[in-house]
C-alpha cells in the first residue's frame, strides 16, 4: 500500500513538473534608480495567476567574485570564445521569437547642470514618447527637472514565456558552440 502511494505521488510530481514546462510563465523585473539602485525579479506560473516566486533581488551587498580556473590550452580557449561570440547573436534572436512582452512602464526624472541643456534633452526625448499612439502595454513618463542635475526613476517590465519553447534555441546554441567545426 505504501509503495502504491509513493508511486502515485512521484507520478503526480512528474506530471506537475512537465506541466510547468508547457504552461506560460510571467517574469517581472522592477528596477529603481535614485540615490541607490535596486532591482527585483520574480516569476509566476500560469501567466501570473500563481503566487510569484522571487528569482533575484538586490540586497545592497556584493557577492565576492570567483575566479574561473585557467584553461590548460590557449588554442582551445580561443576557438571556444570565437564560436561563442559567433553563436550568441543567433541565440538572442531565437530567444526573442519565443518571449512575448506583456508590459513596459518607465517613469523617469532627469536634469542636467544647465537648465538650457535639460530643455534641449527634453526637446529630443519628449516627442519620442508622444510621437504616436502607444500600445496599451507601454507607459512612458519622462519629467525634466530644471532645478538640479538628477537621473531618477523606475522601470517595470514583464514578459511571458514558455520554458519548453526555450529548449530548442538553447539546443541550437549548444550545438553551434560545442558541435563539430563547420
């Protein structure tokens, strides 16, 4: 009896893991720039219906840097860096095909030392925000500050992706970097 229960619990856990691969996930990133820079990144399953899980968050402390072990052959390292550099743009293009933007919200206050320079920068940036009808998912608010130099604001972005759809782009990338020479 106990063996049957364990078997069905394992089957349910496997089914839940497979379902997470094929269900859409909502990933949100929130960046705040001011006197201190902070960020928060979370993900939630079922396109945001499930409670979010924190993926990364700034704590103010920096982790100690780790040095990678040196390679024994400089020729092998040079070839892999070359292949890696050649395959990276294709990976980025493949990933953008499978990631869907959901929301981008930008609130920014900017100012330069000279109010005339701030006015010129505002004259360049503000028409871009009001150039045409913006999609519903895009909300940009730029506020010039003529009194003091500053760059403060918040950026919130959300994307929707399916983990199973990312398998093929990463498999192609791995083959381009680690596969046989062309």
